[in-house]
C-alpha cells in the first residue's frame, strides 16, 4: 500500500516540477533495530517517482561501509539529499508528519543549490573556516520544527563547511538522551552549543560563533 | 500509520510578487478563511506565516466542537484542508518568515516587512497572528525550557513516556493537552491557580476519571526545580499556605495566551492586554488594515469564531477594494 495518497502525490509532483538540477535521495538502512526502514525506503521511492529529476538509492549501512563513510553517515536510518554536489543535507529517521515538508524543502534547495538566507547570515557563513555540524532534533508532530530544520538546510547549502543533520528524536533516543532533548526543535552545534526553539538565523549564527570560540 | 503533512515553503521565485489586493499575516484558521474568500473572489491574495501554516488549532490533537465533524477531527488535518482550499483558489502562502513591521504608505498601499528582508505591498492587510502561550514567570521556567519545560504537548509529549508530568493550568488548553500527555506519561498532575476550572465539562470528566491523573485547585506555582533537567514543581496551596514539591520530569505550561500584536502596536488600538480593537467589520483605525481571530479583542479564542472573523474581514475587504477602484 502506498504511503502517499493520490492527492499528496499530485501536489508533490506539482511542487517538484520546477526542479533544476538532478537530486539523489541516498538512503541508508540497517537491520539493527530499525523500526521504519522499510517505510523510509518506500517513501524515498514514492517521492522520487514524482519527478524525472529525482532518484532514490538504497544502501545497507551495515555492509556498505565505504558508501556510508563517503557521506560521513555514522548511524542509520539516514537519508542524504544530494544535488549537483553533496551540500551536507541529512535526515535521520522517517520524515513523516510535519517533517515531510523538511524533506521536500531539502530536495528543492539541493536542486537549486542556492540558499534562501539574508545577506548578513550568508556573509558570516561564507567566512567560515572550520567545520560546523548542526544537529536539529525534531518530532513529526511538531509544527515549529520544520522552521529550524530548513534553516539548517539553508545554512548547509550556503557553506561547504556546514553539515545539517535533522534527527527524528523518537527514532534516536540514545542520541536525544545524550543531549538531554526534552523539547523540540533543538539545534545543537558541534555537540557543544544549543538553541532551543525555532530560532531566527542570527541566534544560530551566535551559537555557531560560541561553538567555534 | 504515518501522516504526511504537506506544507512546503514556496521559493520566492514561485511568488508572483507585485501589489497584492490582500496580504494576510498569519496562516491559522482566521487568516486561511479570509484567503479562501478573497482568493475565490478573484482578489490577489498572499499569506505570510512565521511558522508552518495551521496556527494554534493545528497543534490540537482532536477538535470535537467544530461543526461538520461528528466524530471529531485532528487539528492538523482540518487546517491542512483549510490551506488546500485557499490554495485551490490561488492564494499564495509563504511560511517560515516573520513579519516585523507594517507600514501604511497611503490609503490602498500598505507595506509589510519580514524578518527575511522581504517587503510585500498590499492594498489591504489583515493581522491574523493569533496569540502565543503566556509565560508563568517563575524561577526555573526559562532555565529549563527545552529541558523539561514545554508549551507544546503535541511536539514534546512523546519525550515523557512513563514519566511524571505536571501540567500548570487546568483550563481548556491545559486539560486537552494534558489528556494527550496522559497517553504517554506515568502520571500527570494538573495544578490550577483558581479554586475551580473554566474548562468544558467533558474535558473535566475525562481528566477526573483518568486513572493516571490528579487534578488540584488553588495551587500557586512558585518555582520549577531541576538539575540538568526538570525534577519538580513547587506550589503553595492558597488555602492552607502549605508548600509542596510535585516530582516531575516534564512541565507543560498552559496559563493562557497573549496576543501576537507587538509589531502593529504603534498603529492600532489595543486593549490593556494587547488585543487589537476592531469594529464589527474587523476594521482597525488604519484604513485597509484589519484584525481577525485570536489576536482581536473580545474574541473567545474558538475555531468557529476565528472562521467567522475571517469571513467578515473578507467581505469588508471586497467593499474596500471596490471603493478604491471608484
């Protein structure tokens, strides 16, 4: 049975009709306690079927180690959204509920290769010299979460120093516990600086500065 | 089992631009209703939303008092239908960009500035920004936000599976959201400041009859305690003056709402709580500027009322634009 109903497929097809560059959804599954891996693969394939510019690839995280290493994927299930190049857009878990928007936004941005950010934020990101990992913890039922997630994606598209990991907290409880995630969205920068809530760009910029200081 | 909510942000290139007949600030029930009416009427309509479309109603798990849905309906699903209906008639929606300023240039021309640096121009502008949860302003609330303190049970409820939760405020929102948390939590204690609750009777009965809940009145919360995360809530019984610490891993605060009106406070009249005062046609004192839904004064914060507000504003806008055209 399809995950996406006809109406959603129609709307997604319309939305993704304007994709410029090809986009690959690179999915990593695992046999170790992955509750929704089957559905994640199915979702990637159903979304990929909505546009000739989209394809889905599936790898076993436990055996395709070199492939996972190439994308710096250290846990599964994971989805890498790759445009003309790998901009650093990752989704860990299944992008369902409100997070379906995050996936579609990521596809659009990876295809276009251009971020939707203000000049000050862009200027800061262009000046980055050290790697920045933004982990955005979300839940599918949180309507505020896509705002934090897509900001991280925009930042990753803007700078090749930034990797944006959107993490579905319920599917990665150990990671969520490690960062004491008890509310979402939560953005964690380089594992040492955090911003609670759907914060505007300048607050994430400040958190990046704090993490790199 | 899975739901997929389609609320993608259109890229700026997909927005037609130019002067809009109507710019609506806020894509909740009120704003989307105005958009359904105005877009269907052939008026060029833009909606700007700081978060994802749907507003407060979309965070409600089950809406049981909206006519036409005898079995109730999930809030996100209902508001997604509002959205699709507005888009079907051509309304354009931009999400995740917050309006920071409204600048009336002349009658029939109002600029709307966003945090993202965009400026949109509308012949009319509708403020439909709703309200946001009030802070309790006690020690620990700010420190433990995101570490056990939350204002959104829909978002954060699942983090408290088999844990103790305190819900502060036992009005409609507190009880409704608390019932949702009860699906996960080990125990939920409701602390209400008043000696009674104004919540709907059906919600009161559900909470009182729930085996994992305790409902306490006359409780003044004085602090939220914790270490790295929340460990408890301190409350004083207003009758006996006894202080008690309620152990808690999570605290959800529902002590009412305050209007999201600061960005137009210098333009419009507001009541002492900041809600925007309008006439019966939803007009503010600025020609072409309207206010609807929960941000409007004397509005009981009900979905059906917001829908009514949205329709009234749309009809007033039609007349206003006809007059502009002479």
